[in-house]
C-alpha cells in the first residue's frame, strides 16, 4: 500500500482557491447565459457586434487628429464583446448541468 501524497497547507489553500474560482466562473457564465440566451439577448449581441468592431478592423484609416485614441476606444469595445462571447461559451461547464432558458417567440 502506498503512502498518501502529503501537501503543504499553502498548497491546500491554493487548491481550495482554485475550486472556489472555478465555481464563481460557472456562476457568472450561468448569469451571462440567462441574459443573452433569449431572443432579446441575441438581438442585443447582434447590435453589439456592429458597434464593437467585430466584423471590421478596429483601426480605421481616416484623417482624424485623434485616430490613436479612437482605435484604443474601439479595441476596448471589441474586447468587451469578445469577453461576453467567451462567457457564453460552454468551455469550463462540461460537468455542469445547466438548463438553458427557453427561447422567446
């Protein structure tokens, strides 16, 4: 019979923190899914995709004095949209039995 693997209290705390963080992520993902997995949520996502430079480059060639600031702003909006899409993915939810809300007619 082999001896159990000993871990330090610090390692145990790190494992516990990782478990808690994973559960918090699942909780947040369920909240995002509840909001965006409806017909209204899908409409909002379509609008955000346009407004957040998803279908075209965030860097726009034009003769504006504040082009760099505009590009930074566009990238921030794009990053927000990509975060929402990441939260709507099922990655990390494999062993979670989430019942998705019914689509509204």
